[in-house]
């Protein structure tokens, strides 16, 4: 295979970062990736490494009545099975608010659901085993008794009084509202032809795909935690220890 490199003059310092469209952009890591020498999170094999998988809710909104993991715990290779109730006392819930968006509301989010799941795919249990296969086999033996609750799936009716409030402590289903007035809005509208339209967009973000995989390596001798994760938001996963993106 022949790799053709772009001429050095393709993008000058003055071109960046505004003139990528229509240009051949140099990729310094291209040779390594084409030779199969790229390293990803799934390629990492560390000493004494355990594997974790998560059992996720099939319902968008449901109460967790009971979790029976006795059969799974007896399976070969299983190290531990953890539920949200067990983690609740050692992991502080995360609240997704932003300081520059005053008034943004967010319910506390636990690492694993405790009493109730609020979205389809929310984790209800974690299985830790000596291999990925053992963890996945054990996960299939966990029985969860759910009480399905009414879900809110339409943002156009989410604020109607008849629609259930998903997080009662927040008061309603409105997460954020911003009003911007510039000039005499009422006067401008009174003298203008007004056209109204609704635009509904699916959830989207302009970034590359980020597989949900992470390897954490705790070095007890140095009291140091190293995290390998495929993400473009390293500052989000970073604490006082380093976070290395794979």
C-alpha cells in the first residue's frame, strides 16, 4: 500500500483553523493506523485485570421492585455483583448543571439506578468477573422485577399538567428556559408579518463516535489511578489522578 502525503504547503499557519473544507489535511498518525499499530481501549491487557458489564433496564421509566442475583454470584469466574443500593453509600450522585446556564435543573444521577430507572438502558446492576465472557454469562442470570411506570417521550406535552413529572423534586419536566429580549419586541411584532413554525431536532452532537469502554488501573503503591478511555472530554473524567484517553 502506498500512502501519499499531502504537500507541506497544503495548509499554512494562516489557513488554520478556518480553511479545512476542500483541503487535504495531513494526518501524522495515518501510517501507524494503516499498519494496524493503533492501540484502543479494547486492546489493553493489564495484570490481574477484571472485566465489568452492566445489566440495563429495558424500560424508559420503572420502579425496581427486586433484584435476584444469587444464581449469578455462584457462577464460575464471578468476582462481584454490585447494585445501586450498594454503591449509594460510597459514590456521590452527579448533578449535570452548568454554571454559565443559570436556572438549569438536573436530578442527581447515580452510577447505578437505586430505586427507579428514568431512561431505557440505565444500568441496574454491574457484574465483575475474570473475563468478559464470564461477566456476560452471569449478567443473563440476574432477574429484575420491574414495576413499569408511565414514561414521558414527547417534549411538546412534557409540561402539560396531565403529564407525569419524572423527577418530582424538580417540580416539573422543564430542564432549562432562556428568554432573550432585544429592543421593543412587542412593537416590532405588531408591525410585522409573523410566521410561526415548530422545528424538532433529534439529539445530536458534532463529535466523533466515543465507544463506552474504559480501563482503570489502580496502583496501590503510588496511590495513583490511571484511566484509559476513548473520549474527547478528558477534563470530565479527570480527578486528582491523570486521565489518559486511548
